[in-house]
């Protein structure tokens, strides 16, 4: 099958690499992208071409990028008249997800969310949550690859909700660990904090270098918490909790 991917970041390039391994022809548009993106795409076996050609020749489009760019990608693909299966694999709120779907009136829209590390076949599985009328067809694209598709419903929004719920727990825990290390450092008690790693629920406290290690992803995780706040609001839950934790990533990204 002919597939276009926008844009091959750390996760998107690996999802696309697994599609190539499954025998699909995967294209992307290198114009305006970074050298790092070019290198990732080449390593994944993607075919570089123009945006118009990538969309025009595609039966499926996979959008996997930072959440703040997802709706714009959908608009660009929709403006090109794409009418195939569009897999939206970004952590979006119901509002943003609806905006992306509205931008693609001719396409069959599949909601998707990735839980886990980029797929490499290691011990931690990469779950690709999928929902929508063509979710099963989308799941079949990754048959016998390092990606584990999970069809979680036939309604757009179910996959994003599943992804958001886990991201809120996993990345929220990371934000709290960052704050804990920063507080301990201010008072000179970091060693006492890391000593608590022996407790069953304190695995995040093993490495006092965690705040610095997460600095490189703060630019992407911050906007994800904006989306999480809106997602919680839409469910009648405490969106302000996510917005408060978003400030941790904003400070790391300074």
C-alpha cells in the first residue's frame, strides 16, 4: 500500500519504518524539514518527494508530529483533496481532534494514539491505539511488525482518550519527579530523596539527572499537557491539574 507520513520525528519515523518492513511504500516531504528529520527518514527507508506527490499518490496518510502542528498538517492534507484513510496519531484534545477531522471532509478519519517507546521490538511494547470506522484496516497495516495495534472502539476520540489517560499518569508522574528533585536540590537533600528509590512506588526517584534529561522533550510535552487540560475539561474533570503540571515543562524549556 502507498502511504505518506508527516512528519518523521523520533516516533513517526519508527512507525513508518515498521510500515516499510511490512512491505508498504512510504513517502514523505523533506522540504523545510531539519537535517535530523532527513537522516531519520533515510534510516527508515522512506522515499523523499514533494508534499503534493506524497499526498496525491497515497492511499493512507499517517500524521505523527508534535501536537501543536497536527491540525495544520490535517488542513494541508485536506486542502490537497486527500480521500483515503487518514491516521491522526498525535495526543489531541477532543476540540483539536474535531478540528483535524473537519479539515479532511473527503477522508476516512482514524483516531490513533501511541503508548510506549518508538517500536524496536524490545521488551516494552509499543501500543498503537486506534478507533474509528477504519480502525481495523489501519491496524492491519502493521501486521507482524514491532508495533502492537489495539482497536479500542469504533468512535473517533476513543483512541485519543486511551492515550491521554496513560500520558496524564506517566508524564504527570515525571513532572512531579522533576519538581521533587528541584525542591530537594534547593534544600541540599537530593541524596535523601534518591534513597527513597527502594520503595515500590518510587522508581522515578532513581536519577537526580532526570530534570536535565527531560529538557530535550519539554518543548513537545508542554503542548501535550495543554491538550490534556482541554481533554479533562471536556470530560468534566480537573483540567487545571494538567495546566499546573504544564508549567514544569515550560520552565524546563526556557
